[in-house]
C-alpha cells in the first residue's frame, strides 16, 4: 500500500527550501533518518565503536547491577535544583537591567561565559565548601552566565512603544516594569530556560568528576570512560540524552500551559 498523494507531495517538498511539512510527512522524514543512522552505526568500519546490541547489554548491566537508576535520580535532582536557582538569579538580574545601576553587573555576569569552570573551582570551594554545594554552585554559575546573556537581550529588545502605551494608562514606572518587562516577556523567559537547561546536563560529568561524594551519572560515566568501557559509556550518554529530551519537552509543554498566547502570537507572524 503506497503513501497518500498529499504525503508524497510533502516528502518532495522536504528537499525544497522554505517549505512547511505536514506532521505525517515530518514523522516519515524522522523515521527514515533514524533508520539510516542506525544502519550506518551497525555497519560502522570502526571496530572499536560499540554496536547497538552491545550498548543495550551494557545498559542492562548498569541499570540492574550497578545502580544506574539511583545515580540518575541523584543527578536529576541536583540538575533540577540548579535550574531553580539559575532561573531565580538570572531573571532578577535581567529584569533589573531597567535600572542603569544594575546594567554593568548584568553585563559582567554575562561575560563570565568565557571563563572555564576548572579555574574557578578553588574560588567556589572557598565560598561554599566541597561536596554537593560545590557541584551545585558550579552548575548554577555555568547556566546563569548564558541565561543572563540571552534574557538581558530580550529585555533590551522590548519596543519603546510598549513602555509608552503602559504609561498612557497612568501606570507607575515600577508597574510598567511589572506589566511590560516581567509579564510581557515571561513566555520568552521560559524559552530561554528551555534553551539553557541542556547546559546543566552537558556540565554534569565535569562537576560530578570534581566531587564524587554523592555519585551521579556523571561520576559513573567518568569511571567507565577511565577503564575504556565504551559500551557502558555509550549507554550512559544515550540515557542522559533521553532524559534531556524529556526535560526539553516538559519545559516546552509548560510554556504552552502557562503562556498559551505565545503560540497564537507565533502563528500570526
């Protein structure tokens, strides 16, 4: 049984610039690409590269024999706590850029994205000690510098007409900030959070390698990599990718629930 004519036309459009695909055609494209990726992986010429069956076997051993699920929960809750503090600190700094006195502070924080965390480990150890507080502070710093950069740009790009419109309604300046800056950009704040949340998982291996007192999937990944157990390394990496994708989808769903007007605005554009 062949594909419907409309889907076939959409599939042809997948190779034309600036075209929009239907859901059915998009799923088919993803399925074909995933199958090609799997086929290339299975037939890879690199002998050292573990095959899918080996990765699945390693995942089973890690999950049932070495406590991978427990380590994942440890890392997940730490990452979630880091997201909370990142959101709180970054939004306060970004929204307060409406004050000229705060702009240099926010600018300085945004420039911190060029700093390597390894060089700052000693400073954070003096400030918060070791163990979990050290890992948490490093994660928060690593995400905050990028979050502030993106969110401060969102605030700076608010059209002047929106401020003038709020003032014509006889709002005080702080009320203008609340209505235009805070509420008016909240959907974009969630999107910035969604974009930067992946940084926490990317940094996880490094921060959990610095302090392994509580374990975590990052520490387990380093241990497996140290002994060159590539199937186990791939299994943990795919698990982190899977959890990260679920987190990304959850934040996107939360944005639609809290700010349904954002999708309507995007459709009008």
